[in-house]
């Protein structure tokens, strides 16, 4: 049971790091963006070209959480069995 909880914590931490880095990257790109207003004459045209967010299946994050937790569990289980007695028993 302890391995399952640890695997879920590791999965949640890695997802948090992924979302934090994605947010940080978007923030930095947004802050560093300088529009080239002289190129286009219409402000209306510029507003239609900007899109924020993303479209996708929201359940993909649930699936990736479960898959990553299972992978962490498998790695921990195999490592624990190999280090306990030197081989599988």
C-alpha cells in the first residue's frame, strides 16, 4: 500500500512540475512579445489572429496520471524486489 501512495504522489508532483513549466513558458513568451504594429494597418485584423488556451480532451490528464502512477509503481516494485534479496523470490 505504501508503494501505491508513493507512486501517486510522484505522479502528482511530476504533473504539477509539467503544468508549472508550461504556465511559466507561456508567461515568459507573453511578457516578451512585442507586436509589429507598423506592418499591419488594421487593429481589428491583429485581434483576430491571437488565440489563448488550447483545445483537447481534458481526460488525457487523468489517463496520463494513472499511467505515470502505474509506471512509478512498477519501477518501485521491481527495484524493491531486486534490492531486498538480490533476486526475485
